C-alpha cells in the first residue's frame, strides 16, 4: 500500500529508514505498525531496530496515541 514494491524480508531498508527517522525526531516507532501477514507481529528483527522500546505492543499503542507526527513533509 505504501507503493514500495517487492516483498520485504526482515526489516528491509525502507522500514529501517522509517525507524531511523522516528528515532532522530524522538517519535514513537511507526514501523511498529507493520506486521507479518500470517503471524500478525513484526518479526524477529523488530527489537534490534532504532526507536523501539523492546515491547512491540507498547510501541503500537504509543504510535496510535501520538499526535506529534508532522502532517506535511514537503
């Protein structure tokens, strides 16, 4: 849906960029909202990525509640 194309294996470079961006700005990790199709969780590499708390469910709740993401990235 993001228009990236291809099937990501692991975090992949696209999700890593999102994680790094969130970490740089002190935002909750938006990549927490990306999950594996069958398992419904983010997979093994998630906890090793920037900006994660180590608790995926907590990160998801923080992403949903956070109101500080920019609305215009031009």
